[in-house]
C-alpha cells in the first residue's frame, strides 16, 4: 500500500550525503538547498512532495500553507519544535523524525558536560592560557545524586553511563512507571521529592508549554546549595534569567548549557560570560556518527512509508500503523467510501460492518476524497470529518455475507478483496463483481452513455445505475452530475 508519491524532495538544511544518495538511488528527485530564507522556501515548496530539515529551517504554518503538494516533512533528528505539527496535520501532511538517530551522541555530550562541571574545566583552561596556575578544588561524582527529568532513550543512557562513576540516579517522567525506571537503576521520584536531593540536575524533555521554564527560580530555591544544572535538551526548559540569578548567589554551583532560549545567544550576555557557566553551541547531535545515522534513517523512513512497509518515526499518524498492517483491507475501505459518495453523496452518517480500528476513518477518507475535499487522508481525517459533519456507526456483521458492508442515506454497498484488488460485490440488492480500479463514474441518465462508447473500458449495470470504467487517459462524461473518481 503506497501512501506517498514522493517524486520530488527538498532538503533545506545541511545533511550528510548519504541521505541524498539513498533517495536518488530509489528514483526520488532531490533538490539540496540549505540556507534558504523564509521567502525563498515559500516560493520553492509548492513543487515538492517531501521536505527534509534539521533544526535551522522553520516549517511554519505560512510555509505549510504554501506547500500545496507536500505529503511529508522529515526531521533528521529528534526535536520537532521547528515544525508546526498541528498545521501539517490539518493539511494531511505526515511529520516524521528519527527518534533514536542521535540518542547516543546527545547522551555522551550530556555526560561530558556533567564531568566538565565538576571541575569547571573551560575556566581552568582559560586561566592556564592566561598564565594562571589555579588549582581550585572541584567535586567528585562518586556518591553524588544525579536527578534526571525525562526517562526516554537519552535520559536512561545518561543514567547508565553516570552510574559507572558511582552516581546515584533518581528520575521523573510522566510516561514512565517506577518499575520501568528501576530496570535502568533509576529511583523514581516526583519532582518535588527530587529537587532537594539532587547534586546534579539534567533535563531530557521536549520544549512544550508544560516544560517551558520548568527549571525556574522557585524550583532552584528548592534545590541543594551548589547544585549543578545541565541542559542538552532544548533552550527554554531552563529559565535563563533565574539561572543567572542563582549562579550569582551561589545557589547553583555551576551550569552547563548546550542549548539556549535564543540561538545563537548574545556573546556579551551576563549569563554567557558568567565564570561558572559552561557553554557549547548546540553540539548534542553534532558527531559524524549521529549526522550520518539520522541522514540515512530519515531517507530510509521516507522510502519505507512510500513503499508501504513501515510508518516508523511518523509523529502525527496514529492510524497509519493499522493501515499498513492490513493494506489491502484499507484499500477496500477507501474504495467503498468513494463508491458510497458516487451513489449517495448526501450521506451524513456512514454505517459499516467492519470492526477494524482504521475502517471508519478509511471509509470516510474515501468518501470525502471523492467529494473533492482537499488534503483528506488518514492524517487529517479526524478533523476533516468534523468540519464536514460526517459521522459513522459500526453495525454487526451480516453472517450470510462475507464482505465489508457500508451504508449511506439510501444506498448499501458491499465489497471484498481478491488478491490485492478490491471488488464491489453488491449495490443494494443487486449483486455484481466490479474491480475498483482506474477511473469510475456513476451514470443514471442513459443519454450520458451515448458519448462514452469510445472512452469506456467497461460498463457495469447495477440497478438503475451504470458504473463506467474508463480507458487510461480517457475523459469522463462532463455532462453528468456525478463526478469521475480515481481508484
């Protein structure tokens, strides 16, 4: 089951060559233009089916509105705060990331900053270059407590690495249980329990409204005196103004930041110039291995989705996994939805016999696609059906009919899959066997048939309706009020 055409892909950020090579080797035309301005991106994007970015390109609602042919946006990396996912979902555009491509690199950089913060190594290096021999005491890691907020892939790897130094690891994640945390040697705590026990504090969460400034003045006041704060996740999780105040007072002994609220930060800012701040320019994923890995992964994920073999990494497409698990069934559901619209376009409630989770949405997607609703697919369908006031009901199967049955206001249709081809097997009480392929048009006026002798591939009479299957590239009847629908 192919979900994407993926003929042309734009890569608008710097990326390892393997990404472009992999896509081109599979017949995808790739345009590589890193460093586009917003206006340049908006001008170019309409001609592309796919867009691959890293963190520099901002895929805003305005960009997505201009992307009239876009099917998928891929983030070669983990964080997707530079992509307007709700806007993409409204347009039926898949948003995908590579969730584990830079995991190891980000975890290692976190560990490096934790280690550097023990002795404030950058400052000692600068002093040495200035001719100063300051043998200032630092602290050991052994026996200290590391608090980890976010116990996903990166957070658990950091825990494992730092446990090797003899650190105690405690952590919190709203989506992880205490039992799961314990398997990684992490004692699960609430945030309020964690603040006063941590010697080191590291965050590994996305920047979303609940996490913005979650490390703030109030939180830092609850921490141990001299606590060390590390952020390799996203700028804005740590309130920089509160952090500077706590560094000045000594409440925070040292801070190590790889990310900032504004990137790049002002080099003359009081925070960046503070002697107890260690800073790096968003290097968490910047290793040769990680960049090669995410570049290869995003290209392979694009191709897997195009070929209908996997939806791994898709962030806004919960129905895709079920659709790909049973692709021929999904194709039948979509096809029956299209037939239903052709025969009963005023339907507002669709009744169907299948209990498959994807079935009602695939049927409604087919119905609204035949209606001409733009951007209607399994990504946007839940919102689109609300806008079009379409609903569904699941009814019990008819044990005597081995087919999927759907009904509208005045029509009931049934279908099956033979091999990989969906067939229409019944319209109301008329049994038939019509392959749902090519282009079909439903005609009720016999006069419409007169002009179709040359273009019709086959005619199927079902009750008072004729379903016309057209020759490739042939034009349907423009006189009929029923639209021609591609299957």
